[in-house]
């Protein structure tokens, strides 16, 4: 069942086209991530959903209720939408209990119990109830902000880069905790982020914006393995791009005879993710081999640069395990796992 529908949303600021005819559906109970480079329009889209901005054109519908039809829009405070921002935006003069309780009607008879339940839901110790925001860590502040937003029992939760100010390890833990809390509460969420890995790991659906347009939307796996164009491929992660000629479902390229997705023939460009390529040390003069020109040790995952024999291409970068890591100058052969994705020229 679709909870949120955006149809043909456009927004212009002066000469800048921030959003250009965006259409997107979000399924009830799902997690969607909106990702794109700076200036792609993702924050504008979030603000239009929240009601902080109105589209010049287009419609926004939530659970069958029309929230915006061009500039005519339901005010933000009447939409039943929660939002957690990057800063958390806690009230510094209120303690944790006061911040969480702010989202609950003061006359509610079970207000204190709901505050405790929300504190438990976001996995914070009840001993923190009397602490002020400045006495909390960044991760604890974000949990309180989430609990406050949940207190309003929103139909939809918007997450505006809520983890970007946290340290790397804490970001991952917080992302998992937030996903767990929202799933347990059955609340649909939309995460806006500039971090591609964060989007891919958090969401059921990823929407990629570029220059105000929706380039592609789908499951994280489909976007990562079968991006619509090379710009999207490179935005979502490292990629090896090679010219090739396809005959009968296989591509002849600098890496040999490679299986490809789809039904294609003739000259194309193919894409492989670096982790699809396995580097095997082999001193024999195998066809489609190469020589290691650089090794970047990174612990569990290392990067090896291989210059291919007889090919006027830059060295290709391959992600590999640190186990049996080749050395600079070693001859290697390259083995391919899975299929290459085809970009039609």
C-alpha cells in the first residue's frame, strides 16, 4: 500500500530550478533514502513533504489526504509528519523528560508513562530523564530528538541527515538503532543524506536526484548493480568502466570474455564493481593478465591497481582481501564474479 505520493513536483528559486517534475511513491512501513550531490534538490524535496515549502507545481498526497496542490498546501503542523534534523534541535532549557514530553499533549493522562515508554523505545537509560541536552553525547541527543518526534505519533518520519555530525562508528550504530525503532513502531520514514553507503544500507528504496531531477529509484541492490547511467554508477560507488563488444550474452573486453546482463549486441560500455574482480597472482603469460602497479593496504579491504597487458587504459582499481595480497610488480590474472552491467552508447 502506498502511503506517500509525489506527482510532478517542481520548485524554482529565481533562476535556479531546484526540483524539476519529481514523481515518487513511498510504500507504507518502508524506509526510503533520498540521495544526491549538493544542490541536487534533496533538501528542497524534504521541505516540500514536510510543508516548510510549497511546490510551484505538482501534488503531494499522504495516506489519501492531499497535502499540496501547487502553492495551495496544508500547513506543516497539521500534516502529522515528524522530522529529526542534523542538529537534533533539542530545547536547551528543558531536560530529557521535558524534551520528549513536548510532543505529547499536556492534558494526556498517561503522559509520564508515554515519556518512559518512548525513552525505552529509543534505548536510553531512565536515569537520563533529568539531564539537559548539553549533558548528553551527540548520539544520545539524536535518540532524544527521535523520541520527541515519535511522541507526536506521526504518520511519516523525515530524517534530515541526522547522523552526519556523528563519528563514523557511532553513525552506523545510530542508523541501525533508528531503523530498528521505526520498524518496531511501524512508521514509514524518508532519510535525506549525502552519504551513498548510508543510503544503501538504510533503505528499502533509494531515490537518486541530480540537478533537480529524479534520475532513478528502486531497491539498493538494483541501483548499485544496474544503475541507469555512468554518472549514477560512479556516484553510488567505485566502478570499473570498459569498452566492449557483445555477442550472444557475453562481452569481449580488456578483461576477457565476460557475462553481461540484459539482451544487448554490438559495441557498448560495461560496468563492473571492483569487488566483482578477483586478483590472482600468476607469473605465467596468461591472456588478459596484467601487472600490479600500486597496493593500498586498508586492513580487511585493500585496493590494488592493475595495469592490463596491451591495453591503452588507465590501471583499474580492484577491492580485495588483505589475505594473499599481491605486491607491487607482481603479474596477476583477473577473475570475474557475476555479470557486468551494460550501458548502451
